[in-house]
C-alpha cells in the first residue's frame, strides 16, 4: 500500500509542477498588456503594446471573443497584388497592407460591393 501512496504523491507533485509552469505562459501580468507573441483580444479584451497589432487568423474578426497574437505592426509591405478583404470592409492589396492599416483579414480576394 505504501508504494501506491508514493506513486500517487509523485503523480500529484508532477501535475502541480506542470500546472505552475503553464501558469507562467498565460495572460499578461503587468499593466494588462501582453508582450510580443502574447495573446490579445479574447473575452478579456487584452490589447497590444504600442507599435504592435492583434493579429488574428483570417476570418476570425467577426467571431465573438476572438483572440489573436500581438505582432509588430508592419512598417513596409511588398507591392505584390494579392487582394484581401479587411475586417473593416475595405479591400487591400495584400495581407501586409491590411495589417499595416491596423485591420485583420476577413477573407481572400476583394471585398464584395455593397
């Protein structure tokens, strides 16, 4: 019986250590703002620091409580024309141009005319 208790105690200690390690990778800890690569948006509405934007997967902008990742806002983009429809309803030349304007991509291709 003591071997079983020892195994249970060891498993509990391992589980506790794993939970504590995972807690360090959670939401922001200072000032309510995530760092680069941190989660943004979501139900808590975390915002990114200055110079960064909350980048979401294409099509996520219309989903309630959608979450993204903080990434540096692009300062320059290529001129390759691969149109995307931004979450703001405007057509951009490519995904980088949409992100540079501070919006995420809703879909590939031009936005439908209203």
